C-alpha cells in the first residue's frame, strides 16, 4: 500500500514539475527571443517577469470555455487532451537520474516513439473537427508531415539501439559511460533532431500552424484552456525532444563534479535554448520543400547511418 | 516641345479628317480629345501599330465636367474619360480624352486591348456610373456592392452629415453580409474539376499576411492555387472626393495617408502639380530639402518592406532589427518636421519650416550607421538558403508583362528594365544627384526584394549628397500663391497683407488648368492629376497609385503555385491598402 502511495506521489510530483517547467519554458522562450530580437520580452510580472506564465494561466483558466457551433464537439474537446496526455506519458519513461524515473521500461524507446506518433492525432483531429478551412489545411499539413518524419525518426534511433543493445533508456545512458553517442552516431543525432523538431512542429517546421499562411492552422478555432492545452503540449514536446536527445546522444545525466540531475537539466536546457534560437533565426520552408527534405535527404541519411552502424557492428563484433 | 508636336502630328496624319482636338495643359503633356467611336482604333494604333508604341496604360479615370466653368477650347461634355498612356521607348506621355453626354454614359471597354484596364474601368463605373460595353465584370470595386449613387459625381454628397443618419436594421445587415459572399459562378470558376472538388478559401480581409484589409479568394486544389480573385475597397476613404472639398493647402495632410509608409513622399507629387498649375518656381534649398526628406522616407518604407518580407516567409527576427533602424530614422524626421509617420510637411511653394539647427549631425550619424546594419541583414536575409528556396523563381513576370499591367517602381526594375522617374524624368532637382538605378534580372519575389535593398544604399548616397551640398537660401518661394505666404512684408504694405490674409484664411486661388505630376514613390509611380477651375479648391483630384495596378496582377503570377507562394508574392509586391483604395 505504501508503495502505491509512493508511486502516486512521485507521479504527482513529476507531472506538477513538468507542467511548471513547460510554463517556465514559455517564459524562457519569450525572454530569450526578446534578447535575440533586441527587445525586452515579458518583464513586468514578478522578478524578471518570471510569473508571466502564471498570469497567463490564470487568465486562460477564466476564459469562456467555448466550442464553435459548427465544430464536431466531442472530437474538438478531445483533440487538445491527446497531445498533453501523450507527451506526459512519453515523459514517464525518461530517466532523469539513475534512480529518478516513473517507470523503467524495457521498451522505453519504442514507447516514446509510439507516444510521440500518437500525438500527431491531436493536430489532425483538431484540424478536422474545427470545420474550418484553414484548420483543415493545417490538419492536412500536419498529417503529411508526421507520417514522413515519423519514418526516419524511428530509423535514426536504431543506430543507438544497436550500439547500446537495448531499448531501455536507462541502459542506453549507462552504455555511454565511455563515449557519448553523439560522436559515433552524429548522423543519427542530426536526423533525430530534425525529426524531433518536426514532431513538435516548431519553426522551421511549424507548417501546421504557419500563422503567416494559414493563421494558426489546426488551432485557429481554439480558445481558452483548450488552446492552452495545445500550448502546453507544444512546450512539453520541446522538453521531451530535448530530454530524449540528451539521453540518447549526450550521455543523459552523466558528467563530472555536479550531481546527475543537475547535469541532466543543464544539457536539456542548452538544447531547449538551441531550439528556441532556431526559431529566432530561420525562415519556414514551403510544404512540398519540407516533404522533399524529409524523403530525399533525411531518409537516405538515416538509412546510411543505419547501414554504416550495422556494418561496423558486424565487423567489430559488438 | 518637339515631341509634343511629334506624337500629335503622327496621330493627326494617321486619322486625317477626324475631329481630334488638342487641349493645352499646364504640364505640357499632349492631350487630345477623341470621338467616342474612334477610341478603340486610336488606342489600337497607339499600342500595336505605331513605332515606339505606347504599351503602358498608365491611368484611366473619369471627370464630371458638368459644373466646370473654365472649359475654354474643350468640346461639350457632361463627363469626360481620360486615358493616360505611357511609352517607355519614347519616354513620352499621352493623354486622350473622350467626351460623354449625360443621357448616353457608355463607351466601349478597352479590356480587349489592355487587360489591366479592367479595374480602372470598374473604378470609373463605380465613381461616375460610366458604363463600359464589353467589360467582362463591370462591378463596384471601391465602394460596397450595395452602395447607392456614384460618389465622385458632383451631386453626390461628400460628408455623412449631408446624408440621413446611418441605421443598420437587421435586414440591411443581412443584405450587406450577403453581398460579401463569393459567387464562383460569376467569375466563371468551376466548383469541381475532372476528379477533384475545389476548395474556395477566403483569404482576408483580415489575414496576418495581407498587409491591411485586402481580400483574395482562392480556388484551391489541395494547396495549389487554380485561380484567384483579389478584392479591394475595404480601405477606401474617398481621398479623391476629399480633394474636391479641402482647400489646395489643407489637402496636403490627406496625401500623407495615401501610402502611409511613404510620409512626405506623398506630398511631393501633389505640391509639384499645384506648383505647376500656379507657375511657382521653388528655391534650390527647398528642392534639396524635399529630396532629402523623400529619400529618408524611402528608406523607412523599404525597411518595413524588408522586415515584413522576411517575416512573411517565416523569419521572425529581422523585422525587429529593421524597426529599430526605422525608429532612429523617425527620430531625425521628427526633429526636422515635428511628426513621425505623417508629417504633412511640404507646402505649396516650399516646406513648412527651415531645417532645425543640428540636423546635419543627426543625418550624418544615421547614414554612417546604416550600411553596417545592411551588411548584417544581407547575410541574415538575402543570403539565407531557405529564404532563397521560398522566393527565387516564385511570382515571376517579364518586362513586357510588367509594362502591360502598369507595374512601376522596383517591381518593374526587378524585371531588368532600367527605368526610374528620378533619372528619366528628373523632378525636384534629381538631375543633380549622382546615384544608380538598381535593377535585377528575373522579376521574381527575390529580385523584387533585391532591388529594394539596393535602393536603400542608393538613397543613402543621395542623402549624403544633400547633406554635403545643402544650398543656402529661403525655404519658401517668393510667390503670391505660396501657402502660407512669406510674412516678412505683411506689416509694411496693405496689398501684401490682404494677399496673406486671403491666402491663409480661404487658401490660395489657383489659376484654371490641368496638370499631372508623377514621382518615383516608395512603391512605384505615384501621380496626381489636378484640375483647377480657378477656385480655392481643386475641381478634380485624381490620384494614380502604384499599388492599385500591382494588385490587379496577382492572379496572373500566382496561378499554379501554392498558398505559401502566394504569401511570398504578396509580401514581395510591397503594397499598403490605403495606396490601393485611396
């Protein structure tokens, strides 16, 4: 019984911490963008504006919970929940330190892939159920993007699995004690990062929302907390991609002097900042260009990486 | 004027025995009255048969002649229609007029000769009720489809207070809303293809990337644009009608708000046209100040373009950097004129004040500061691979197409035609400056941006010359029609005092006549055609804006592309809706 409570408490704490982190991330992104774009960003609520997300959260909670009359009501409400649930589920298998993880799953990596693929339903369903042409275009873009980028996201990770000989994320980290996988798996790292950005549809892969073209796309019709869920879901996605990248390629919690958790947070934060920097720097490719980058460049790269790793593994008898 | 005799003589030779009547105008542009039934023949001759053809339909507009007192030497007419043609080969304008009587307000449409006439003819129909036979879609274009009356007729009220109070009962609201519904059948668009259903997407009037209130209806096959219909008029503020109500002097601030990014650049063609009518020669210092301010505003406008262009293809940061530069620029403009975006600072016969003490330092600091920033933007935006992918080869048109559709300014130069009004028709002393006309080769989105970016540097060059060679002298012409007139002698003799009093209270009386002056504005050629009937207000103010012509061309260059490309095209055209709708 005590065990159950302990697990429940751990889940509760983790979820709270993650949600707070996602909210903090929104603030951090806005401040960083402000810094890089020669402006201030939110700096009024609390010290350095750190409570801005709290203020936004309070505001968004008190908004009218409105469903447009022409929308497909049950699906419309269900769609934003999907992204948050799948993202939180995927984060459950992430080992923050050798001991701190909700579950230590044998097939952790596969579980992560499955969950992040499921998250695509969120945007597709939202786009379809909104009954709005812009949303539909967004949903369609999202579907096409997810399908093509999911393929090589999985492939790009197989090299890591071969080297570590496990799907268990904790064991993958432990296998990197001598050498971080970013070195032998540099191609895989690149491909995974690109695919991860596409999965969390961040610029330059934010075509499903592309406010300059299809006006927020799949979530055009959303407001209030349902919109808030998409927002939180997106930032959880960024956290997830950064965390998984750290685990698979950057040696997870490992590092000298500092405690493991601090190392993990540091590495993740750096990656997150890099993702935000990309948003500040890059324009957005066109839809068909994105597809051709995916199929004509990324997929062959992932396959090449897989073949080289396989050949080396065979020759070296790993 | 040899050329004037040239083209008029050519026409008279070709159409011998026809009643072609020549009219004298203050701007020396050859002006001929044609009989209505020979209109198409003459235009066809001018466009297709003559050597050095007039390929560009520069402007087309109506005049309500019914209340005009001074019509010496002009044929009887209740309404007149003006066709302003332009030949780049000859560097020559030609104005053709057709007289119409009230009970037969119709004439053949020239859309078969110039597809670009479509919008202009709609506008003339909308504003004057002149019917164009054979026009494919003659409709209201600037006013809403439910509008009653034709606003630019002299008997149409100019103020809301002349109308009964506005009411919006629900049936009227429904009628207005229904009128906005898009009907594909009217435009001959199919709802279904061979094996696909088309989606009709209403982009605008409130869309983040249409730069104002511009509506464009897309016929989509997936994300591919099959066809589209641009709709304008949401920003119509009856500037031309206001021109007939405001005094010559008090209309100046209205011009600022036509191309609202161009600031005093808008004042320039207006005051130049008034000065032409009044016969005012302005001092050298005035010319130089005007050029400097105009070029500062060209930079401001191009910076906004540069930033929004990159933003519309998804690059979020450059616009912030460019707006910072623009703020610095506005600091200078504010120091000189007292206002930022809309100074309304040029005056008939001069400028409002002399330059303030210390202006040299501010201007010098800015022109020393900007080039390094431009180098950074070059790397950030123009050299960016993704941006090139999005814009190179997108929205391409040739020089011939550009001329045919009345494209002017950077959009024309991007096709490789070396043509700049500042070089080929120098005004306000531009002939004294050393600068290059920037051109590109392909006429695509990227090149349109390229030309504007290069122009910023040329503008800096011109400003530096202004700075180094600013002439001494008065900032106002010594002429009775200068407004407000020079005041020094008013307290010494009664005549000057009376002149001054009348000029300030009623405004100047400009001698009767017609003049049009075009300038190389930020977005293309902006010209004012003014008709004075010897009054304190203009009889007709025609504002020819570049963006109007540019928007009409969108369907031609966006068919077969994707929605994202359309956004890039819209961004590259660089328009503001006030400049389109006036």
